[in-house]
């Protein structure tokens, strides 16, 4: 029988706000057993870029990462956000360790080829070093991973945090009974973006495709749901999309 493993991904809108971050981390600390945290931080990176006079470009919910933007997201994701979260968890008695994809070769990526869109220094996941992560988890550590990866040739890459979480969950599902939870500022996937109570409680892949075509889901929710269903297809036991305040409850949208 596989041991349970909870993997929680938290978005930038949560980590940039002290109150919402503290609520999320308190709920995360209360999860018993093996766990990991994957952090975003997109809004903080966008604000820092603005402060430095660098334009942020988003297409279909994904960031275009040229060389100046790569430096910013590395500073924000692998630096400030990651280490701030690790420090907060340590203060709460959780033995957290902050990692980017280059550490222990945790996540190896390939630079996305130029096609219809040139995403710049954006990485697509090639492999996840599940053995290294398992070693840390089994030793009682709680990995906190940021979405900065590498190509094995010395080049850092920016990789979608939802993809990081999905890929890690899929790799760890070989050895663990994995629950993947995406936490953000809304109560789940909404039928009406203006009605916080219109949560879709269960969603199948065909439902998602229909909602996407009808533009009920759009922007950053599209890659989030794509990654959720990729994880399900890869053997992850359960995927939930919910408000950070509801972590550990039955609220939110479950992808089935």
C-alpha cells in the first residue's frame, strides 16, 4: 500500500499577501504526513518588472521570458518568494527546504522551441528526479519548489508553476498515493467569474474542453486545468482546485 503524499501548489496572488499566505501556510502545516509545496509568484515578478521599467507580456496565461525577465523571475521565484516561504514554515515547525529545478537536478527542462509564439527562456519539463525528492521526503524534509528549472547545460529556464506541480505529482505517483491541490484566490473553477458561489464541484476532461471552447474558462485557468488533467492521466489519485483558505476541506473543484 502506497503512503499518501500531498502536493500543494499556491499562486502568486496568495503568496504576495501576508494574510492569505499565513492562512495557507497554517493549513498546509496541519496536513499530516508527507507533503510538498510548489510556489508561484507571477504578480510579484510583474510588479518588480514594472518598477524596473521592463514590460511583462502574457499570452494565453503564460509569461514571455526574455533575458531581462528571466533575471527578474529568478530573483523573485527562486529568491524572495521561495526563501520567505521556507522561513515562515521553519517558524511554524516544518522542516522545509527550498529548491529550484537545478538543485539536485530535480527538474530538467528543454527550452521551448519557437513556433507560433516565441516564449523566450521558457522550459518544458523533460524529467523529474523523483528519486531525489523521495530521499528528501522520506528523511522528513518538506520540499518547497519554485518554477525556475534548468536544461542541464547551464541555462536557467522559467517554467509554469502549475506544470511543475503536475509533473512532480505524476512522477511521485509511482511511489505514493498523491493528492495534488491547486490553491489560488477563488473558490474553485467558476461558471460565472462574477459569482464566487458558482463553483463547478466536479469536472471531467470533456467538460473542460467545452468550457474552454465556450470561454467560460480562460487565461491562466486554461494551463491550470490542462495540467490537472495531465496529472490525472498520469496516475495521480486526486486533483483539486480551490481557495487557499479552503485547503484541507472538501470545497473547490475536483478534476475527475
